């Protein structure tokens, strides 16, 4: 049995009072806090085995390379990838999605082809596809979500045509919390002969992921949401697909042979990792993966699900609250509005009570527009979140109501 209440002690920042109050950090969907183990790994990477990777023949370079490369295996084990050589390190999910859109899309999309997403995407899963669609004369199509924010399989399937070449979806919506039925969608993608890309930013942090069981072609995520450092992310892709993709960025480390007229490229993953990578950050991500795997992703999922139920029940006590996204089995986030109070005002006011939430469009403007909203408030959980955080949020929202109604 994991003592989740004790995990808070692993995160030094959570013990720093904010405006003199205990911090209730409910903004993990934007970026999570870091356990001491990750802070130590960063310190150790820079303090004991730092040098550039892959290039040096001296002790420190080899030690840094070994530590960096070892993280590929940790990522592969976290998502049950068949091989660590399918794991590409990027600067984050945004970079990973750009890599896929520009490299795979640039090489394979043709005029009239269709890329299918849903209306609930983060901008990182819209704009790169839009850019490549504009270059190629392809079309970006967004399927609607059901009214309660759940995935509408019939409406989605109706958007698939013989021109559908890519299906790119989140594992979990960062606004609605909806968990997409990935294995069912993978079957639709297979039938259509479309590439299936999963934006796993809000998935891998909350639940076990098995890319072989999902049967997707790509799964991407950001280290900073998984208790690791910022500046490091993952693009996992199937070996045969990666092998046929052209490089996205050119430079050192990604080549086989360079002449002034032309170059030949290294096989993946090096082909997609041009230049000096975020070395210490990658090692920090490895420590973050060790940390969550020690706890166990299934235990993390169960803990967070019961916390979300508690949070939803507590927040239901607040006058004028409307939940945005109420799909069964939702994960990670609770988005809401509060009568006429602007979400920015909510966030600013409750900050004085030490409660950190997000307010805005959450990089999902098409979703907001489809809901007739400009923004929502969003509370999101991490492994260190606890009932006390939702008690603090609930009390702070009662206070907001008192201010606005007086
Ligand atoms: N996709 C989803 C679902 C997200 O929630 C986010 C970040 O909030 C991203 C993509 C982009 O992640 P990053 O900014 O780390 O690249």
C-alpha cells in the first residue's frame, strides 16, 4: 500500500508557504512539481558526470552518454515500447508533434488528404497539422465531442473517409479530462489505413500506458508534466515508420556522412536528435520515471481517481459552479465556471489563500469556442495532491462567492 499522504514530503516546493498559506498546488496539468529524487539527479548529472554525449572518447563523455542512453530503456519500460531505439528525445510534446507532422506528414501527405483530430485538442495537436496541411493542400478536420465532453465514437467514425491519412488525438483531454478509448480508435485507424498518433501528455502522468496494447503508431509526452525537468520530452514511434521518415532538423549527431553537396543520415533515434540534447534534463526524466514506477502507475491512477471523486463532490457544494466535462471515468482535471465570475478573477483571488489553479483557454481555443466560453478555471491533480487541497479550493471558492455577492 502506498502512503500517498507521505509523498508530499518528497516535493520540497510544496512546503513553501504562498502568501503565508499552505500551498494547495492544483495546477499539475500545466506542469508538475519535482521530487527530491529528480532534483538530486540534476545536481548529480551536472556535478559528477557532465560532458557532451555521443562525441567524446573521454571518461566524462562516456559516463554522460551511458546515463543519457539508459533513459531510453526507462521510457521504453514505462510505456512498454518494444525497443528503446524507438524512443526519440525531443524538447517536449510540442516538438514531438511537430516532428511527426513535418517529417511524416511532409513526406506522406498529398493534396486532398485528411487529418482527423477532435475539437478538444491542445493547440500542440492542431497547429503543426494545420501548418503541414497548408503546405500540402491537405485538410484538417475536427470531430465534435459529446455534450458531456465524452468521446463521441459515432460522430468521430462519421468523419473518417477514404482520404483520412492521419488520426491524431489526446490520450486524455487537458480541459475535459476525458479519457479517449484508444484501442477502439486504433481499430478505426487500422480500418482506414491511417497513421494513429497519440498525444499522451495528460495520459502517461495518470495511468499505465502500453503502446503495444493501444496499437498506436506514435505516443508523445513532455517530461515536465511527469515530475521531470522541462526541456525534455519523448516521441515514441514504431520502428518501421521511423525508419522511413526523413529528418526534421539537421545538424550534428543525426548524420552518417556529410559532404557539401549532400548528407546521409543516421538511423533512428539519432536521425531525429540533431545537436546537443538536454542531457541533464534527460537524466532527470529518468529519475522521474524511476520515481513513478516505484510508486506504480496503477496505484497512482487509483489514488487520483478517488481524489477526483472527492474533489468533484466538495466543489459541488459551491454556489453557481458548473463543471465543464463530466465524462464517466475522467482523469486528471476538473474544469469549471462560477456564475458570472471571470475565471481569471477566481484564480487571482484564491491565490491569496495559497490555492494554485489555472484559468484561461488552456491552449484549446477551438474547444472553448465550441462550448461558447472564453475560458474556464481548472484544478488538476498530481501524485502529491490530497483531499486537503480540494478542501482549501472549496473554502476559497466560497470566499470568492462572498466577495462577488456582497
Ligand atoms: N498536449 C496536451 C494535451 C497538453 O496538455 C499539453 C500541455 O499542456 C501539450 C500537448 C503541450 O505540452 P508542452 O507544452 O510540454 O510541449
